[in-house]
């Protein structure tokens, strides 16, 4: 069944690929953006989260909302002002969407939201399922508020799906571009202990997850959007170096150095999250890339 979808964050890493896939599958798209622009796959409507304004026409005839919008986590240092902007871009935007649905009595049946594995905080070797408790730290609090904002749609009878996304591996953009740059320059080394778990996922699989959530009304609740086999930071660094035919230095970059450079944002690369993808697997989702080496071979062959 073809859906009429309103999507935010359409110009981001996931959004760009997702709108193309949904369009090609015959779904109708409306796109929310902060400024006027032309996007091939759907009509663009304007909103301003800071001012809490939104074009009400965007919701007309919509049955599915996909919420991907949010300020980049690692683009700037985490000042108090920056942290609040990161939170508001996710939470206030979700609340604005839910309010619009409620105020217009729009026929929205599904609200599909991005979240992140940062929800769990730094958990060492603990295996993390969707039922694992919320962790500590800024990202954990941000993700908690993010998910709670999406859940405000439940009293309206809306199906809520939340994907706790891991480290997305893609040919352009995303975390891999930052990781492989020093490796290409012969300066590759594990970060911190190197033993922290990295819940990676190929971009193609993320797109397939969101598409499944659009098309399968049985998906409901929270899912870890990560490949079934997470790897350590050291393993990831060495795997990228191997495919680039570059060496990895026999020492690690100390946590204190990373903290001096990145401040509190160092938690992004030092936190350990050993996530389980079993819930998605139980839903019948078939990963295209389950092993890191296969994912990297595909990405670097493009």
C-alpha cells in the first residue's frame, strides 16, 4: 500500500537516500525544510523550530511522518548553548509535529522517529537490548527526551516507531569520513582503550529499516538500528586501515588527549555500546551487511 509521507531532515545523510528510495517505491512525499529549495522527490514546505512555526498545509493528506531532523552531534564543541540546540532541534521539532497533527486532526497513523544508541550511555561489555535502562551523560539524556517527544503521539492513536541508530557507515559523509581521514594520512590509531564497542550499521540497511517501518504496520516501539555484530574501536580502525592499505600505529590515542581536544564530546568516540539487533531480526528484518568487512568492501568499491 502506497503511503503519503511527511519527512523532516531530508537533506541529511539518511534523509537524502531515504527520500529517493521511498519515491522510487511509489510513495508520495512532502518535505519539511528551513528554507525554500527544490527537491526532486517531493513538495517542500517550510518550518522554523526555534519560532515554533510550521506550514499547516504540509500535513494535509499525510498518513505517515518520518522525523529525522536534528543538529549534528559532532559538528561543534558541546558548549551549554550547543547542547541545548542539539536537544531542541530534536525534541521541540517532534513536539511541533505532534501539536500540528493534534490541532488539525490530521489522519496520521504512523510516526517514525530517529533516535540513537547514545540512549544507553557508556555501558562497557553489557549487552544492550531495547529494554535496557537509559544511561548517563548528555547523549543519554538527549535521546531520552527525543524518544519521549515522539511518544507524545501515542495518546492520539498513532503508531510510534523509534530507531536507535548506531554509527552509520556510508560512501560519503557520516562517521566513516572522519575515521578514515587520519588513516589515509598514515596517522591511524585506536582511540582510548580501543576496546569500546562500536554499534555500526551500513547506510543501505538503515534505509531498509525505515522503509520497512513505513510499509509494515506491525512494527511498533523501539529498535536498535545496528548490525548484529558490533566491533571494538580497535577492530574498526584496523579494518578500515586494511582496506585502505595503510598501517595502524602500535599505540592508542589516550583518553585524556581526546578529552583535551574534544571536551565532553569525547564521549561520542569513547563510549562503549554493545548493542543487540535481535528484536529487528525477530521482526524478520534481513540485514544486507552483517559483517564489517563486507560493509567496508562495498562502501570503498563505490
